[in-house]
C-alpha cells in the first residue's frame, strides 16, 4: 500500500478543514437577526438539502476521473460545461475577496493604528501579496493547515463549551419563528458549507476508496453540520437578543466576553482580541487556498481553447504556475472588493449563486450521462435535482428580500464568458 494514500481518519480531518471556514462566524449576527434563537435550524435544513447533492458530486468524481466541472456538465452540451466551470471560477473569487476583507476587518480590531487606513486599501495590499506568493507556487503545507484548523476550532469550542456550562433556556423559550425571514437565511447557511465540493476529489487518494470514500465525505460533512448547529444555538444561549441587534459579526465575541466576564478583568477586555486573531488567521488561510486552487479552473478552459488567447493562459512559470490565470484571479477579487467595499451580504450572494448554478448544471450533466448510457436514474439524481431547485428558489427569495440582484461585475463577467465561448467554440472543436 502506497504511503501517499490517505487513511479514513486523515481524509475526515482534511474534509473538516476544508468545509469549516469562516462562514459560521460571519453568519452569527445575520442568522440571529432573521431567525433569532432558531438560526441553527437553517444549518440543519441546508445540511439536509445538500446531502443528495454531495452524493451526486461524489458519483461524478468517480465517473469523470480527474475531471472538472466542465466535464460534469458537458454531456448536456459544451456550452453548459463551459458555463458550469466559468461560473464557479468567477463566483469563487467573491469568497476569496470576502475572506480577505474579513481578515482586514479583524486585523483593524486587533491593531488600532490600522483603523486610520481605509479597509479597501489594506484589502488590495493583501490581494497583491497573494498574487506574488502564488507566482512563487507557495503551497500551504500540512503543518500550516493543522495550525489554521486549530485556530478556527478555538473560538468554536470556546462558545460550545461555555454554552454548555452556562446553558439556560431563557433566551429560547416562547420564541416564535418568522418563517418568511427564516428562509432568507438559506443562502448564507449554504455559504458556510462551501468547500464541500472540493472534498469529493479526495476519494481516489484513499487507501480503500470504494468503502472509505463515501464514509469520509458523509462523516466529515455530518460533523460540520453538527458543529455549526451547536455553535449558533449555544452562541444565542450565551448572548441572547443582543446578537440580533449587533451591527456586524465583529461585535459577536466582544458581546460573549462582556456577558461571561462582567468584572472588567484583563481577560474580559482582551479575550475577544485573541479570538479575533484566531478567526483572522483562519480567514486568511482560506482565502489564500481559494486563490491557489481556483486558477486551475481557468487554466482548464484555456486548455480546451474556450477563452481568448488560450496559449497565454496555459503558460507556466518555472514553479509550474499559470501566472496569467493568477493575475486574472487577483483582478476579479479586487474588482469585487472595490465595487462592494467588502459588503458581506453582496459577496456571499454572488458566491452562493455561482456555486448553486454550477452544482445544478453538474447534476443535470449527471442525468444526461446516465440517459446516454441507458442507465436508470437513481434517487440521488432525483434528490440532487430537487435540492438544487429549492436552493435556487431560496436564493431568489434572498435577492427579493434585500431588493438587489447579483452585483454588476459578476453579471458582466458571466456575459463576457458567454462571448468567449461563442467566439472560440469553433477553435475548440478543431482542437
């Protein structure tokens, strides 16, 4: 057995590190504002909706070994495959932009002198550093990944343990749910679990892929949902209605420490800063990971000659990096940040819309593949189709609630992608 193969335990750890990002932290106030003490139900609902979709993506990974989102959706038509991968590429950079902005926002609460500088300027500086590091092909090694995982678990475990110790139903009993507001939160909860699509690619690295592959994905995903539910519920148990009226997620942990340590001790005044350091590092690592991996989605489209000047985008540095793809990534992230000024809701909406579109097209591609092979549709296909339909419906409701459409840069990028495909499709066919 190769030493490079992963055990089930290792695969579960890696999956957890991918899925558990900063979403549950930045969602804390949003979920409380819309659903009060029942915000955790959103995670339970989304966890249920995503289950057949996860299984469908795992099936696609098995069918298209070494494939991409283009390959998953291409059985319908190459244009569908292109839009699946292009949407994922441009939408995923909204998550990178938001991660960078979260890092900068937290950094300004830790180092007060930084508050004199505009956040957008600091955001741009971080993106510039990311581009430079990616040019050097700097990977986040296993030790750093473990550190990031520990750092992100510190605030999560602090809330869960504190909530259990000081549990009181005071803020929960006799609290009704406003279902109209509740369903608006679905896209935000989906954002918290973005990254699960990357875990499907681990199946073929396992020691026993047929047996441990589905188990690794399901166990880690189930644990992620459980952790998110416990975190949001016990956070509200600790803080109560104050969480609903907080301005942003930056006020979450100061409220927690103010509630737990009202004696004005050193820990009560500086504890939240230590937590912010942990979350900031986690956000930074997640954002860098997105930029490092997402460039290859554009590289794949260039290899298939479906974008302008494909040979330029397939050129690699000495370190094996598609440098022009990285520059495009950084540019898109900067445009998102400058246009939205780091607005959390707008960037989450764009990322969720892009991913839901990609997942929907991939599921339709799976159905088309099975029909072409004269194979029966499984309950996974049917369930995944229903899940995607519901997620799109909740997303539309979210847009209507905030009286906004996806931000203009994203729509322009989608339009530019369509023009790319129409212009280069004949060249793709000849290739």
